């Protein structure tokens, strides 16, 4: 079992201080494919998946630092998940199962989740770290921003009746971005909503719960209280 790391990057300083500082990369424990300043991040992810020559591919953000034991831990997790469900969809470190947050990661200096009980089935996974098999399920290159592609690809696998899992692949997410959702997030949210509106109801796609938002089938409109006369 082998793994290739794929990372689209637009900030050399952040990349050097985090992902490239990881032991798994410095000691060349696995191949690494970097896509610098891609015009379309999802196209870069798909290209990485296509050209990777390993059985599994890890898509990792540039601001993620991997612990020294990460590669061994992930190989153990992959072995275990393959024994449980060899035809899995996506794996990740943080996600949602129903209304419950699941996974294990250190996010902006704060511990999040627990390794106890992992792996666990996930409805969606955060895109900070995703692992898939070398297969023919692709990231949606029409997404209007770099958000929610983790949730989207998880839904794609679910529509193929495959399960996604949060696994023990602990890492440090050293994002310097504010926790407030960026301005271009809503465009991705609206796109994902419209994309899955016509899916058969038995798949129970809505509401789409992610680690940072909840997408309802019908967008909730803001209502203003009437002014007193």
C-alpha cells in the first residue's frame, strides 16, 4: 500500500513553514506533487490524482503540518479501514456524522476531537486533509471557489453507495485565516445546494452538514422585525 501527497499552493512561505517541514516529506517517505498558483484548485487536485502512481492519494492544504509519526499512523489506518471496508470513498481527519463533529486534529492551536472510536462513518469531511483511492471519482472543477470541495466529493461517493470515514491521521492545521466565513463561501454553498436539489430523496443528502456550515434544501431568507408604528 502506497500514498502520494498532492498539494495546490499559492503561498511559498506558508508551504515552507508547514507541509514541507513535515518529516514524511523531508525524508521522502512518499511522493509529493505540488501545484503552484493553480488557476483552478480542483483541476490541480484531479491532475494530481491522475498522475499519481500509488494506490492512494492524500490531498493536503499547504498550512497543514504533519507529525513525525504521521506516515506510519496513516498506513496503519489505511490497513485497518481496508479490512473493514476495502471499497471506501473518502477518508479525512475532521468531518460530520449527522449533527456530530467527528475526527481528530489540532486546529489553529486548539485540540479538536479524539482518536477514540475512529474510524467512523462520515457524511462529509473537511478538505484540509482528504485521502482517496486511485479511482475515477473526481473533484468538481465547476465549483466557483475553493470551499466545500471536501463535502462535494463525499456526496459523490455516497451517491455511488460508498462510505466516507474520519480516520486517525492526526495533524496540525495552522491556518492564519479568520474563523469568519470568507466572502466567496456563499457562492460555493449556493452551487452545492443547486447541484444536489434533484437527487432522489432516499439518499438523504439534505441538510448537508459540514464542519463550518449547514446547507438546507431551501435557502433560509433573512427576515426583519417590523418597525413599531
